[in-house]
């Protein structure tokens, strides 16, 4: 099953059911452009046969970054390196879609002390985030313009599809969640209002990109926080996306406060089971026709084939497996590999295990991008401090050279 092609509503066919999920590269210099490290990294991944690959999040506003090393697309951005990046992957026969995002209140202090969001609800995590300012009406219009410009730019650069990042607590997800969206205007309140930003972006993008270009959204099944965006909200959003002719919804979950995307904070029964969001996807599959990609926790070929055969989803997204096995997913495709084992790494700060996790996987991306191969032997101290130190260093360089 995993090797069968899949045709999207726009008419485009993906070669198999394996997608490389977005993995932020954090490799850009102060100019925020893709560079040799991006080209080499994706050349490595593309060779191994995923039907579709997503870029790491490309930010649409340089002022509010998820990482100081983010690639950014703005009005005056040079398209040349983006063309090279896209062409490199397409030459291997894979699809390559650009994931567009705005960090909102999850922009760290290394990028801004004054982030923006739906409302002024601060993110309290390790003292890394400033209190956000609620976007004005014209600020929201500017955000929409930036997403649409980013989508048109990436299509022009040669990417074969687009994904809007509406999950994991970034700006669009901040609008979707009643915990971070306290607005009383047309952008807040009911889920229809909270989803207005996402729906407007998708509608405008479809008009600009045409009917035969893949458009996708990464969406949380829930934030997994009391009083937050829940599965009932997600169902309404998915229905709205289907009505707007979206090609693919990628289901994930969680935010920086509750990192369900990595499996943390979920019910023990869910955590133990492979694939964190499969039950929700299964339910959506019975209610809607929109194609579903599900990402998070898939590790065995048998299970992947089973859920595909049962039509519980259409595409399987993999993130960390690309950083656990150097040639993933070629073994899944030719049947020589059936399990991706979770690696062991030391966690010093037991209250923030996701920090060591982020450090561990970011180091793997950097190793692959430098052509060094994976290295799973790092001390707990290195993992705990890696992201903070590299963000600080790049933040300083951005300030000097940007
Ligand atoms: C190092 C790293 C970077 C990530 N960057 C992004 C990103 O840029 N955009 C995104 O939507 N998800 C991002 N994710 C989440 C993955 O796409 C995926 O949802 C998550 O890792 C769960 O899937 P897995 O169990 O197959 O790893 C990232 C995950 C990791 C480990």
C-alpha cells in the first residue's frame, strides 16, 4: 500500500504514500536565504524516495521568526536560491512543497522582544518569549498579504505545492485557539471567526495559484490544553477547508506549551500506541472526503500498510525517522526495513524533555546538511544547551549583518 500512488483533488499525483514532514532546518545565515546546506540536505533526503517532501517552515515575516536561522520570503527576496532548492528535489522525481508560517507569539527573544498574536496572551516557557501585541485589522491584512505573496513566490520558484502551517501554536493556530484568541471582532469568538484568517488565506491562495496546484494545511487535531482548541473545533475547520477545495490536510497536534506533536502530554494509551492522531483521522475519514495526511509516531511498516489498507488516512507523514535512519524511507519502500527504533538520548531537564529532543534532532539535521552523516552520541548537557547557544550565536550575527 505504501508504494501506491495517490491523486489529489487538484489532479496532481504523488508517487507513493510517504511524505517527509516539515523539519525546520535552522541553516540560513543573516540573509535568510536557502544555501548550500539546504541544497545538500534535501539532495540527501530526496534520493531516498519519499513521494512528497515538505520544506521546513519558511517564514513570511522576518521580524517574527521561529528560529534565527529561518528561511524567509518577503517582498524583495531574491528568488534565485529558492529555484535552485526546488529544482534539486524535483530532479529526483519527488514532489517538493513549501511550508509557509508566521511564528506570532512563538517568536523567541532571539528574534524579537515584541511579538504579535491574535491577542496579548504571553507564552510562558523558559523565559524565552515576550508579551505579544494583538494584531490590528491592518496588521491582519498584512499577514494575509504576506502568506499569499509567499505562496505565489514559491510556486514561481518551482515548488510543486504549498502548505500553510496552521498547527503547533504558530500564528494561524493562535487565531484558532480560544486560549490565545480573546478577540471580540470578526477574527475571534466562534470557531468560524477564529478560523477566518486561515479560510481567507486558503481562499485567496486558491484564486492566485489556480485549480491544479496542490494546496495543503497542517492542522492540529487539538491543542491538548484545557480551554484550548479541541477536536470539535478541528472538525469544523476541516469541513471549512474541504468546502474551500483544499487538497490535503495534515493532522498533527499540540503547541510549545504541550508538545503533543512529539507524543508528550497525551493520554498514556495514546502515547503507547503507534501514531498519536490516528483515532481522530479515522473519524474524519468517515465524515469527510478531503484527503488526509497524518504525522506523528509512525514507526513500523506493517502498521503503515494496515492503516492505509483500512483507508484510515491517505498519506503518512514522517519527521524524526529521517533523522534516525540515514536512508529512510528507502527501506520502507523496498521492504528491507520494517521498524524505525526510537533512539536513546540523555534528558537532563526532566521538566522540559522536549528541549533535549529538539536539540538532538536539530544536531542531526546540521550533521546531514554538512554531509557528515548522523551521530546519535551527544551528552545530555550538549543536548540541553544546543538550541539556546546556536540561536544566540545566529541572533547576534543577524543583528550585526542583517
Ligand atoms: C527537528 C524538528 C523540526 C521540526 N520542524 C517543523 C516545522 O518546521 N514545521 C512543522 O510543521 N513541523 C515541524 N516539526 C514537527 C514534525 O513535522 C512532525 O510533526 C513531528 O516530528 C512528529 O512526527 P514524527 O513522529 O514522524 O517525528 C519538527 C520536528 C522536529 C523533530
